[in-house]
């Protein structure tokens, strides 16, 4: 009887981590699962833009924490360093970049997402810096840094574009 309850709990727990880690199934997309997950972050971002800065920071911290936990659980379960089905890390990185820019302009939002994917896929410095510690932190780290980089590049581009416009 005890084993049965533990087994049910373990199955339920496994399902929760996979649901989060694959960002509600986006990780199972046959083409571009990371890009699919990145696009799906927009409704969450649009909702967060309407909320206060403290709530935005709490949600980002929770998403990053869930990213690390689910990435670690799935990687250990599959015995792989960075399984392709884990895409919640892309959600974390894209959300960080979007909130850094905090723009209502669709062009800037799209620019953040495109630059984020470019930086995440190409992994230039500092995105490619290896992080010591649990593998789950490394899985999420590069995406958060890519999100910060994408946000900063869009902010820089927007500032330069504003200066270039005639007054």
C-alpha cells in the first residue's frame, strides 16, 4: 500500500516537472522547440507589463527558479546534460530580455525575441561562459544572459535610432 502511494506521487511529480520543463509541451515541437517556447512567452509578458515592477521581479525569479528545478529534474531523469525538450530556460531568457526593454512597441518586442534566439543559438561571449555547480544552473544561465544581451542591444538600438531622428 505504501509503495503504491509513493509510486503515484512520483508519477505526478514527474509529470509536473516535464509539463513545466517542456513549457506545457512546446519542447516536443518537431521543429524549433526553443523558438516555439520563446514565442509563447509574449502573452505572459503582455500581462506582466500591466503589473507592478515588484510583481514582475517576483514572477521572473519564480520562472527562473522553476527553470532550474525542472531542467535539473529532467536532465537527471533522462541522463542527458541538456535535453532538447527542456525549453523553460528559453522562456526565462526571453522574459528577462522583454522586461528589460519594457516596450509596448511590437517591433521592439520582436527585435528582443529575434536577438535572443540569435544569441542563444550562436552563444557568443558572455553567453558561452561555463558555469560551475549543478548542470541545471548552466542550462538556464546561458538563456538568461542571452536575454539580458538581447534586451541591452534593443535598448542601445532604440537610443541610437532616437538620436538619429531629426528633431
